[in-house]
């Protein structure tokens, strides 16, 4: 994520599909439609005279499919986003269904549920191992890509040692030449009274000169995050990234700022216990401590106001 670049993509709200399903009226044509038809016929006729072939209409690419093309003047995709999880909207979210080497669990859609307007992502023992993982966890991922703004969520943990509960932004994964850019709020099972904030920026696992591409900072919360809901926020600005807890600024990072569109993730996983650093980082995992979870009451995105960080 490049310093100084505006970041203006955001997750989609709920779409009104009804306007695309109304029956067409074919017998009547208002003045506007007649003018449009005449103009279209004129274009076809003009083109036929010059090239002999009528031009075809050009299809536009949906904004959701564009990664990092926002510019200073792009204000077309800045609508605020809010989800209080009365349900999981398939137009807005997709589910994780994968694992990776640093995870001792497999993320399955079945682990992500909604009840009483609370999103719960459960960590539980798998009935059968999945890709040699004996624990199932989950991830909910925005379909849209975000840029600069304030991302906040009201979260309550049920942490156990070895579990990592996550609220973060990350660039879309790709198998080759992945520009890994990530901004994290992570709750580590070793100590529910702390939160780790982090910024990643590197290519294909090759770290940048700054701290290997990762800039973690452990923050004392002053409370047990397992006991109550609290609001955690990432403020991604052009010159810095602020991390807030209950609106209190707890850390500011000015290095390794992202310059790509990023997906929003709500997830958890069991940290690999065999990689040498996992138990010391998140705690020693005991499967008898499960089930555990992360609960999210709501999540929100607020774009920058008129391209300015003044609001924050």
C-alpha cells in the first residue's frame, strides 16, 4: 500500500436487485426512449458509411473487479458501509475455505453463523481431519476492495491459548508475484488483555528492509477482551495508520502503508504449534479447551471526508 495514495474503494452495501427484474413494456415508448433510439440509429448509420461495420456497445467492468485503479479524482465508490449481521449477505461477503502452513486449523464456511444479530466465528474440533487439520475455524471476507478510511467493529472474544482472532485488511491472494499488503488487529489466545496491531508489506514472502515487511506492536488493553464487547478501529489515512480501542488512539504507524485495494476479513485460526514460534506467540494450544470463538456485533466502513483525514 503506497504512501500518499488515496484509498477510496469500499465494501458494497446491500444491492436492490428489484429494479433489474421488472417486466419490460414493449408497446409504449416515451419521448426519451424515442430520442435515444434515433441517436443510436444515427450512430449506426454514420459508422456504416465510414467503416462499413456498425460498432458494438462497450461493456463496462464492474467496480468490484478492479483492484488498485482509484485516483485522487475517483469519488464513485465512497459510500459508507455498515453491517449489523441480521444475516450474511452473499452479495457483500464470501467465506474462507482453505488453510495455510502457519495455521493448525482449516477455515470452513460452516463455522461462520449469525444469531440474534451477532456474527459468531467458531473454533471447534473437526469430526474428521481436513487437510490434516483437526480443528475447524472460519473467515468472512468482503467481496469488495477498500481503500482509505476508518474500519471499525464491535467485538467480543472467547480466546483460548493458541487461537488468533482477527479483524484485518489484506490484498487479494495470488499464487505468483503476490503483493502482500495487510493491516491487522489480532487477539492472541495467550493473553486476552492484549491486542497486537501490525502492518505487512512485501512481495512473495520477501520482506522489505523495514523489519522484514512486518511491523507488529503489542498493546495492553487494560481489560479482558473475553468479557465484554468493545469497539476496535483501523484508520487508514494517506500519511499514517491509526489503531483505536473504544475510540482511544493506542498506536500510530507511518511505515509500510498500503497502496492497493484490500479486502476486509473477520476470522480466526489456530496457530501452527510446530513452527518454533507459534506457542510463544499465541500460547500453547490444547484441543480440550475448545470450543472458542470471536463474536462481532457490527462492522462499519467510513470513507475519508472529501479526501481529507480531518475527521479523524
